[in-house]
C-alpha cells in the first residue's frame, strides 16, 4: 500500500493558499486551505478530484482560506449530476452511488456555505459539513479521536491568538451537554429565521441555529427539488422581493417557505434545456434553501485549526514457518490465527497470534500546523500534545507548517523545530516559498504573445527567489513535493514543478512563429500612427483579467474585466474567482495599490459562480488599501456595486464572518435601473435602490447606466455604461442575443461580448443560453459599435477560439481576448495585424478540449491519472470527427 501526502499549492499571487492531498489506494483527503485558485491548481497539475472523501480545512474561517471551496464543491456536484444525467440519457444502468464528501472546518464554516444559497443548487451531491467542536487542551491517551476510518485517525487542535478569551460555549458544532436534546425531524426540516427563537434559552438557540444552517446547506447540495417542481399560482413566491426584504433592515426578519401539500413534479423533456414553461395556473417553486430569507447572525472567529493525522497501526507479517513449527496446521487454522484468534494445537498447547506474527507496527503520521500570524505561536507551543516527545517520535515524522508572514522568524518556534529534529519540517509560507508562476501553460503562451506586442500582451509578474533562504533543517514547500509514509518514509522530489523561466520559454518558441512575431512587431511600430485612433477615449484601457467560462482552466481564468477610464476611475465588470490573483500578476505592489485606489465600481451581471466569487477578495483588498493603510480616506471612500438584489444578500450575510468593507458599499440593483422612468416601483412596500444611482454616476464621472434583462438565468442582466467624455461600453455578461441589449448598447464605443461557442455549436449555445462568435459580432453590427472584444470562451478552446474571418465586421475593430490582455481602445485596430502570427502559433495546437476531468466525455476519451511523486504529462486526447475536421483557426 502506498500512502503519500502531496503538496498541490503553495502561497503565490494566483494560488494564495496551501493545499495538500493525502493519497491512499482507495481514498483521498484534502487538507489545508482551499483559497481562490485551488480548483484551477488541480486542473493545472492534472490532479483528479476522484476518490476525495474528506476535506480538512486549516486556519481561520476567512475568505483567504475558504474562497475556493464553493467553486470546488460546485465542480464536484456537477460531476455527480453529470453521471446521473448521462446514465439516464444513454439508457445505462444507474451509476454507482458516491459515498459523498465531508468538509471539516472551524466556526462559521456552515454560515459561509449557507450565505451562498441564493446562487448554489446541486441536487446530486452527498455533502456533509462538520464544524469541529473545541476539545480539551489536555487530551487523554484513550480518548476517542474526532475522526477515524480504516486508514487514519484525526486529532484537531484549536489554536488561539494572544489575548483571546477561550471560554467554553455551546454553539454550532459544539459538544452537547447531557441536558441538550436534538431537534425533531419536523423541526429540522422546517426553514426558519433566527427571530423565531428569540425568546428561547441560549443553548436552545444555538441548537436551532445549527438546525437552520444544516438544513440550508443540505438543500443547497442534497435536495431532491427540480426546476419542474410547481406550485399553485395563487401562492406565488417572488424570490427577488424576498431578497429585497432580507436586506431592507427590517427587524422582523420575515421568512417564506414553499407550500408542501400542493406541489408536484413534471417530467423534463430535454436533458440539455432547462425545463418547459409552467402549465396554466402553476408557477415554479423556488428551491428550498432560497426560502430562508435570513440566516442567524454570526460573528468573526479568530480560532485557527491545526491537525495531527495518524495512520492505523499495521499488523505484523504472518510467519507461516514458525506457525508450522509450533504445530499450527496450514488451512483454516492459519486464517483464524491471522484474524486474531488463538489456536489449540495437537499437543494441547495454545498458540497466540503474537507467537507467529511479527510485532505490530505502530501508526505513524504527520502534523499540519496553521499559524496565521505571530500572535498564535504562544498558544500553539503551550499545547499538551507536544509534551510527550517519545510518542511524537513515533506518531509525527513530518510537520507541514502553514505560516503567515513573519511567523517563521520567531525564535521560540525555531527552538520548537529543533526539539523536534527527529521529524521533517516542510514550511509553506510567503517568506520561504517563491512567488513563482503556477499556471505555466498560460504564462508560456503570454510570453510568446508578448513577442508580438509588449503592451497588448504583458508577461505575468513573478519571482523565483524566496525572501528568506537557508533556514537550517527546513524544507521549503514546493508544488509537487511528496512526503511518503508507506511503504518507505521519505521525501520525494521527482514531481516537483520546475520554476517558470521566461528566457527558456522564449528560446523554445517555434522559429516560424518568432519570425512572424518579429515582423508583426516591426509593422506595428511602423504603422502605429495609422492604426491608432485619435478620440477623446483613445486612452481608455480594457484589461481582460479572465476570459474563460464555467470553471477555470490552465490557460484561461473565469470572467473579469477591468475598465480604466482616465480621470474618471476604474470599473470591474464581473469578478470571477482569483481576480485579485490576476491583478497581482499584472501589476507590481505599488501599481496595484494605485489600481485599487482608483477602483470606483464593481458590476455583477448575474449570480453564476464564475462571474462573482472573486468579489469578496477584491473588496477586501480595496478596503485594506483605501481605509486601513491610509490615515486619510481616499476620495469618498465608497465602493459602488451594481448587481442583482441577491448579491447584496450574500455580501451582507458574509459580512458576519469577516470585515471586508461591506459598510462602505453603495448598492444599486440591476433590476431597479429600468424602473427609474417610473415614479416608483409598482409595489411601494418593495425597497428600491434607484435613488442611489445619481451618486454612483457622479462618483465615476458617468453620464448614464442602463440595464436590460439577459436571456440566460433568472436575475441576469446586460448593461451599457456611458461616461461624460463620450466613451460608451456595452457589456453582455452571459446571454443569448436580445433586442433589449441592442437598444441600450446603441452606438457603443466598445462592445464586450461573450462568445462561448463557435458557430458549429449553436445548438449547444441555445441550450445553455450563451452566444456564438457570429451572434456576438452581429450584436455589435446591430448596435453600430465601433469595436468588439470577444471573451468568455468555452474551455474547449483553452488557447485560441475558433473564429471565422469571413466579412470585415462592417468596419468594426475586432479583438479576441486573452487573460491579462491590456487593450488600449485607441489601438484596437492593431489586433488584425496579429492574426497571421496567431495562426502560426496555434496551427498545430492539439489541446482542443481542456479542463475535462470526466471519466466519460462524449466523443472524447481522457486517460489521466496522477502518480504522486512523478509528474505525468497528459496523454493526447482522441477527438471525435467534429473536432478532427480541419478548420482554419482565427
């Protein structure tokens, strides 16, 4: 049996957390932080999500450590649901039921997940969430471990900062006292607001709070509800109105629940389409989790989780020759004695198992110690777990240290490591881990593109040097590094990822492309005056931070575009996971500080995770820069957020977990903007946000903001923003073609439009409510847009989308977006000159389908399995006839 613990991520700008993957033959465990970028890191490392049964989160429950968890769980849920749908569509027997995933973490874990109920729904996933109860700091040797299975036992350690009052309280996940009683099944199923329990005792409140949060999370991931669950039209539930009420400041904390007696389910008629419209007299019931309009209040937690992982003892090897010499007969007696039974042999003597077996090998293990800052060191070092040195020599042979900045410099911690010199010490910290490039495929492509035009295609910033070097007895954590526990304990470095080398990437570039790139660069310099356009908005810069769809891949991150308007400020259009990481790869720390100070607004088109899960990190980075690092507040110190109403619900409830600047937000709902022509909303009891729009416009030097419903998911919008200098940007978000968008985007300077699918996949575009490249260009022509930037490409096209060059786009400048592409509006016309070099660069691109981690993808066979300790390359993919058909790219 092989048992290995592999490092997947280490601290870097675009993978801020530390994630470990513990491998057993039939089971895997994720350990550490699942920050933004963790899912993309698994894709980049070709690490499969298969067999993951438990996730043990370390550190504090904050977005820095949990920001990638929701996306990770959505991906796992999609896989389970995809297997079920494929089996039904193809008439195959039901696939084997998954045992599910259990997520273990600290206080506020369930609250963090429950806040996502407005936009998370996966019905096929067996998810359990456990907030680990605080245990005594003086563990008794015979105490039952917090977690145990056939492979290992887990002992958690709650670490507190200096000055923290560690009072025993009964809360969510806390150990029950003998006087407590569990809520009834009916009570658990009923979805209630916290005020329903305002008159109860505190212990009962805590239990009811736990019941609410568990019910919400279960209905987010494990519900049997479908989009065809209908209810009588006489009892409608308006989700948007519910969400408005939930952020209105109403102290009564209203709630609403779908009826249970008058619901029924109709059969879906197409596996790809959402569902058919509701029949007459019926309306679609909301998913159960969304009917809880208020979560119980919470507060930030300072507790940091660490763990001891101990393998089960290994029974000694059976010695058949010795057994025979003692009179044990081969056959059934051998089996009995191997199963722990004693045998009476012919001469009447008793032969015990220990007489004929090698000594039992005690279980070894490792520690994962997460200390966010130096204030946690004292409590960590004072724990009783470290007093029994002899026991530690057996059970802890490796320490994985996850340390915040400055922690490794502490002399007491260094002394502790020296006292534990019998063990390996692997340190993952910004101080000792270089800020190297993790997504090397994307960096390599950017380096080659940079050879054509340095301003359009910057090389991602990185460093291969650690801040602190030569620490005695310490092994810096590196992606791909493995601590092997069985069969032989050793540190394996064969799979360690090499540092990205820009010079090597340039040297390895195809000669034909280099020649074309140099020609393009020369021509660009010669024709700069002709291709650049002198307009009032020529210096507006559009930075496409993320250009992929659905989930991140090694080459394209998910949606985010920064628009920088000189003397007016910047606006972020959508904000997918790891947007902050993309900004850090693009700007130096000094430049990034200025970019954050200049950021005036965030627009969210709809609540799909790939469009908004990076917002919390961006807001926190902005808040730290504008409010915490400066004595004087910059500007008005307000962040304008234009988004669907449900987005405000999420931000407000997550603000109970940590301070990220929620109190400094000025919010306008996308759905309220079209109502401004009316005196007020039809229902005067519904709070509108349109009265804040003038302040938003003034703060960003805007003339107008317009929105219109998109043809995508419920609560999705297209938009057009017009600045006072005349620059107008139309942004599609995700949508099918719509006349409303053409209307509000009329005469746009730039249309930023999704082009998820190529024209041959129009049927899929219709089914999934996206646009093809031709449809996006047609929208630009109908608007009379001066230029079009195509983005949000399917991960089928990891490097370059399929794009027809037929026609000239009615004179429009057309740009195909790449991650970190910096597009000066006055220079958009130059992109056409890049096409010959792009054709050559990707002529032999064999990586047509990326980010496919499915066991069975129709038409594509993917055989990938990571062997820990050796970095395997992906084998070539067998493409179906459609993908094999010759087609000219670009």
